């Protein structure tokens, strides 16, 4: 049986947020899912850690002092080593035009605060499709019949 924790075990996530409470909450949620978690307190630090650590997923706050999440996302996208990393915007923005701006900057999706643990997990699963070990077992069984 493939659980969410099995799905994300051995994957690395970077959380970029300037609010310690949100960093703690997101770190807890991603750890429960099986991610190894790295954090950054601002956009500039997030860009540096994305390039240095090459995470499998980035959760990016949009409204931060200094370098905001849109600018940080564009910089991550401009680097050949991180250009394809899935980025989920975590934002208090709620107007459609503001949310579209997240996608224009290069985010693969967004989730507006407040959100539930279940909503967060659904968004992450949409960005990182499940590896299906049962398909591998079926394929191996079929190959042994040949």
C-alpha cells in the first residue's frame, strides 16, 4: 500500500516564508508527508538555497519584505539547474489578478491562506505525481512470464 509518506520519502522540499509560525506549520506538514525540509526566511535566501540544495519542491510565500516571492520565483526559473522545480505559491492574496501573477512569475500553482492540511497535501500531490510501485510489480510479473 502506497501512503503519502512513502510517496514523498527521500524527497527534499524548500519552504520560503518570513513568518516563523508559517515556517513551523509547513515544516511539520511536509515532514509528516515524508519530505526532508529546508527553510529560508526571505526571497533572496530562498533563491540561494534553491540553487544550492536543488529541492524536489518549493513552497514560496509571495508577500515578503525585500525580495518578494514573485521575484524569487523568476530568479529560480532563470537558473538552468532549478528552472523545472515545482513551485507552489503560499499566499494571502485572493484576487484573481494577483493569483494569476503567481503563475506569470513561474509558480506551478497556488494555495491561498488560510488552508487545511488536506488542501496542502492535495496541491503537493498534484505537483509531484505519485510513483506507483504496484505498476512496477505488475510489469516485473509480466516480464517474468515472457
